[in-house]
C-alpha cells in the first residue's frame, strides 16, 4: 500500500515537473526569439558573417553583460566598437574563428577580470 502511494506521488511530481519545465522553456525560447535575435542580427550585420558565427560572438558578449540594445560599428578588420543606450562605449576584437580576443567596456578590460 505504501509503495503504491509513493509511486503515485512520484508520478504526480514528474507530471508537475514536466509541465513546469515546459512553461519555463517556452519563456526562454520567447526571450531568445524576441530579444537576442535582434542582437545577433546587429552583430551579423557589422561582422558580415554567418548567423552561427554571429550567435557565437553574441553569446560571448552577452556572457560579459554587454547591453543587448548596443549599436555596433566596425573599426578595422578584427576590431569593432559598440555604444549602449546610455552612451557608454566599448570595443572588442575577434580572431578568424570568431573567438573574443579583447573586450573593453567603459574603460575596463572585461576579459582581464575573468
């Protein structure tokens, strides 16, 4: 009898977790679609690269809290600058594999802090 009740409660818990995680995943997907896609598109436009490479650079920048509404500008072949809505400026450089080499934001080298 106790085993049946425990099994029943375990099944109810699994159903609850499935529905909860399904909702959380939907919220995360919506955020990626609505917020990050435009961020990745702006990066892709300035880098003139594929969507996958732009996402790689965008996720690396997002990891260091570069504002998602930043505007990007090309300085030279591998160096780019960005300005956020508050007017703070930053720059980053990448290698041929689209890995971050430097990242400076508001006068602070963020990669050196890592």
